C-alpha cells in the first residue's frame, strides 16, 4: 500500500525512451544533423590544415630508439640474418654445391721431376762400369737427388697455393665465381712418392672438367724454371688422367646437411623477427646499415628519414566519414538526453511510463492512434460494458483536465448510454470528492502526457487504495 508522501521509484525502460524520442523526432533529427555537420566541417578543416602543412614535404626525420634489452634482441636478430645470408650465398654461389652428386666429374694430373745433373751422373757411372768391365749394378750418383726432387715438388706446391695461380686457372677455365670457391673444386699435394706433385679437380660436367684440367696444365707448364736453384735444370713429366664420371654419396650427404642447416637457421630467424615489437622491428631495419658506421654506438638512437604519407585531398569522403561519426554521436547524445529527461522529468512523458511504473493499462490515447471521437467512443463502450450495479468514476489529478473538451465528450457519451459516471478531480483538496468516489466501483484515470505529474498519479493511487477502489485503467487525453 502506498503511504502519504511516499514517492515511487522511477522505472525507465528502453521501449519508453524510444517512444519518447519518437514523439520528439524533430528535435532528435536536429541534434543528429547539427552534430553531423559540426563533425564533418571540423574534419574537412583539419584535413585542409594537414594538406597545407605537408606542402612540398616528402620526408621527415625520426629518431628510432630501443631500451637495453630491446637492443640485445635486435642485435641477435641481425646476427641471425647475417648467418642466414652467408649460408644462402654459399649454397647459391659455391661451385661444389652446384654439382649433381649422381653425375660428378673427376680428373687429375701427376707431375714427376728429373734433374739433368742426375741423368748425367748416371751416364758417367755407367760408362765407368763398362770400362772397368765390372759386373752388377752401376754406382749410384753421389748427390741425394731424391731429397732434391722432394724439395722441388714442395716448391711447386707452394707456388700452386698462391692467389695469382688461382686467378690464372680461374681465367683460363672460364669460371665466373668467387676465387674462394676454387679450392672446393681443385686441390694439390706433394705425394708420398718422392718428387711427385699431384693435382686433382672436380666439375659438374665433362666439358667443365676438361677446361679446368687444361687450365691447370697450362699454368703449371709456365713454371719451367721454378726451383732451378735447388738442383739445377730439370725435366717435368705429366701423367694426365682423363675426365671420368662418378657417383659421390659423400657429396650428396654434405649438400643435404648444408641445406637442412640453412632451413633451420631460417626458421630460427623467422621466429626472432616475429617476436620483435614494433619499435624493435623499426630499429632493426635501420641497424642493418647503421652498425657498419664508425661513429655508431651499440643501442644509440638512430635518426632516419621516412617518407611522409600523402595526405588525402578527398574532402567529400572525409566530410561523409566524419559527418557519419558526428551523426552517431548526435544520436547517442539524444538517447542520453532522452534518458535523463525521462528519469528526471516530474511529469508523465509517455503512456509507457504509467504502465511501467504503476502497472496500469492505458486503454486509449487521444492524438496517437485514435482521435477524440474514436477514443471517447471506445472508452464509453469499455466503461458501459463493465458497469454493474454501481457507478464508474472518472478521476483526474487536475480540475482543468477534467473540464477540457475530451472528458466532456466522454461524459456525454456515457450519459447517453445510460451511465452516470462519478466525476472527481484534484481529490487531495476536496473532501467531497472522497465521498463521491465511495459510490463508484471502478475508477478510470483521466491524464495528459506532459501535463499530469507523477505525484498526482501517486496521490490518486493512494486515495483509491485507502477507499478500497480498483483503478481499472487510464485514458490519456
């Protein structure tokens, strides 16, 4: 039961707010349009300022920085990149890595040395043996020519190791590759056979192998006078093994291992790069070149020039985009404003507020779905149909409402239908009104949206409750 001076809590529903906004749609539309125009105009104005500021500017200087831990992450990523680049370059450029292990071509040259003095001593010894008619082996030369031949082979080996020799062989063989890769496709050594110098080579095909062997033979052939100070003049005999094809499983395993190693390094690098934060990634991009400069200090800020993104001059698009945002803001603002008005307003704003707060049905509302005549006819049929032995009462919180045109029309229709309604208004100040209500059974409230105050309805409910009357419903005029 409602007690005197008790104020019922406001009940606010989304449906009620939306109905209220719909009833004030012109004001809602005005607010939405104003916000849309304001936001759109501001967006275009700001864009024009940006365009003016950017005039003639294509780049801007920015300073890239990372903290100590961030630099360690960047440095590790850069080192990982170097490793991957080095391994990739090797696989791409190495002559050995281009050879098909199932069709590898081999070839070699074996050089033997004989000193002229040694031959002369042998002939002299043989001549003495014939003169003396001695039997058995001839006298060996007195000089240790075997050791001299070994020294001469070592001199050839040293000469073969020189950069000049490698360059000449590369040029004559028509090989277009870094000199560092030449040692993978040819080699040389002083063998265990005294005075023998051995050279080998490999290639991807027979033609390349033949060219390499010919180039080696040509270059080494120019060393005729090399090492004459060791034992005087000498002759060189070359045993050449022609090119032949083999299957090299060891090379296949080596190639596979190097490629797998590169794949693993690439996966590690991708993981490092993916884990970089935005500022670290930007610093890494500049660090790749900056670290090679003499004045660079690890982890120091790096100044770089970045291209300035061209500012859009499509003002129509900007106007529409920003205007749409403004319209959305205006709609949200109108919803918030409607909520505050609906919550704080002392008067009834919609029929939903009566239903939501007081659980009273609104049977008819003039000016909404029905005009005065139709609404009064509907209420007459409703009240007359419910009339029993007692009268129905029409109750309003304000006298001027009950004296207006619509209630008068309803009262007239009820009388024509044989009903004598009890008409009461402003019961808070009229004691006779309370006595008159006691004759009625059902009470119908006559209220007006925007006019009737919530406290008026609450007073009517209070008195009706005290008198044991049932509020049957509400008629909004």
